[in-house]
């Protein structure tokens, strides 16, 4: 059985206590590997390696850092099939999705930041008439911590570590203990690419042990975290009094506003995808659908017809649309939300049940589920389910749609469907969200800022925003003699 070791100082190693956690294949519900159960001792070893590597790495020419990141991108790309198969098995997602999205995006993250760092410029301000010049340096922080989630394992792991090392930092990183395999495989790629020892250290284990040790370590000066809002709250309570820089990308309960004047066919196709991609386990999924009442009956009929055609099945089958949920506890949580919705008066238009896939009877499968509710005054409209479950509510006018969309503690993303340019501008400005997609969904440009408002997080990732987070600005003011 494969043992998923830590990657510290450029070498795979067992945890200090030689303790291991079981790692499950969600498609069959069986243990298929073991994960290092790291402790603060392992985090300390990773920190020491990172601290020792920092002086040289922070002074490495930008061109050399860029070259190494581009090497990593090339090697991920060359290993696409192996990494995609590992991601599918570890997470339960369809192999086709991992092949088309997850692994290519992981490569793209390294490629993007490998190029972006060469264009990341400092600023200068000349004080005319005062013989003074100010210039602002952007210097790496030192050792930083990156903690990533289980839904898009390598995709979001690289989204954090790539800008951190591009900016000249050294990293102690922890992938989710639920889906650690591709981060483990990345270690070999880092070595092949020529990344110096200690620049990126990967420590496996649970949040309360390894994750907490990273957050509370006095030498780790910044934390980038993606995960649940409750965990983010706990993390902030630990890190804020220590004056660490924090980037928190947390939960979402995203509205999808559909107006009658939309491009109906395009909207319908994209809404199926935005509802159920990756089994609904994407923080950006549009889990609350608000549809204008004049087209509501037609939409419900057509949407359910499309959803009924989605295949829940073996993630390795090319025609599978929805694979397994990531774990048994998560599946049980999703099913419990469906039960609560029905108890509170929700009408299940489609789905709502666990699925038994022939030959994979112990896997964690749930039908794509569509629930009609009367208003926002129910649990399923307020709390993040993070599964293949969407709700439908009708609205009568623009003001009502905006009010209902904003009536939630989260504010990550929103989707808006309308052919009226004036309306799209008005509504986009009023939606309380960090990202608004108009007549599209998950259309990402890596140069743009990514993140949410309210309980969906603090700070922004992506583009120069990420490089700004992983550097400290230092202003230097020089007064000189003109004569």
C-alpha cells in the first residue's frame, strides 16, 4: 500500500512519530493508501528547511526563479495522464474533469506566475522641486504557510504555492488530508525541475495537528488558506494576534439570477454545469437559482429534463457526469441537508437520494438534486451544502432578485443572466460578491483578483494581487543635492 510521505528539504520522509492515516478511494469506499500523520515536530522540520533555504532563494535572480517555475509547469503537463488518474481516484471526480480542468490548471498556475514575476514591477515617485525620490521595494516575506482544500486538490494547492515561491518566499504547505495524493506526487516533479531544497516543503496531516502548527508557528509570517468559513474563523483567531498576513478564501452560497430576457438555451446549458460540476463541490457553484416568474415554469421543466440526463457513475468512465463525493461523512452531510430542506417545506423536483453504482456499491454517490423553495427563510438557503444540490426560487422584479441574492452571510460569486446591458451593469454593482459572471460561469482570467466579501473571505488571490500578498512593500525615500 502506498505511503504518502512528507516532502521536506527536497526529500521524501516519514513523519517523526511514524503514525499514518487511512486514505480512501471515494468511488469504492475503501482504503487504498496511507497518509503521514504529521505533528508540530514535522512542521518544525519543514520550517527549518525553509528558513535555511530562504536567504539564497530570495536572492535568486527573477529569471532563474521563472525558469524553474516554467520547468515545473512543463513537467506537470508531461505527466497529465498519471496525475489526472491519481486525482480522480483520490477525490472521486470524473477522470474526464481531472484531465480537462484540474491538472491543466495546476500547470497553468506555475506557468502564469513564472511569467508574472518577470513583469511584477516596483514603483517610483519623484517629488519635483523637493530634490526627493521615493521608490517602493517589493520584498519576499520569508517563510509562509499555504493550506489548501480537498475539492480541487492540485489545482488549488498550486494556486497558492506558485506565487509564494515566485515572489522569493520559502513555503511550508499542507494539502487536505482527504485528498493528498497529487500534492505528494508533486514532490518528485519539484526535484526534477531543479527547485532548490527547502524552498517548498509539503507536510501532510490533519488540520488540528499539522495545520494548526503551521498557523501558530512564530516564524511563519503569512498564511494563505482556502477552506470552510468555520475553519477560517478559528485560523484568524490564532493568526491575527500574532500579526501574520492573512489571505482567507472561504465558503460560498452563490446566487444565479436568471432574467426572462436571457439567452435561454445558453443559460440552461451553463446553469446545469454551474450547479453540478465536480459534484457541486466547487466554492463557486451557483447553488441558489433565482428565476424570473414569467419563465419559471418553463425553466423548471427544462432544467429538470437536462439534470435527469446526467449520469452518476464510475469516475473512470468517459460518459460519467458526476462521480463520487469526496468522503462518507461528506455524503452523509449532503443527504442530511436534503432531508432538512424537505422537513422545512422544500419540494424535491428531482433527485435527493444516494445512488448505488453497479460494481462500486460502497462508493459515495448522490443524485443531482433540485429543490424548489418558497423563500430564503430556510436552512438550505442559508448554509453551504457543497454538494450536488441546488434550490430554485422565483422573483417578480429586479429589486426583489437583488435583495434575495444578497440575503446570505456569504459573498463569493454570483451569476447573472440577461440580455439587457443596463440591467447587467446595475445588478452587477449591487450584488454583494467578489466575482460576478454575466452570461457565463467560471470564465477565469488568471490576471484578475479572486476572492469574496462578508463570510466568504479576506483578501484576494490571482495575478499581481497574489504577488502583492506574498511580498512586503518597503518605501525608500532619498533626498539628494541638486547643486
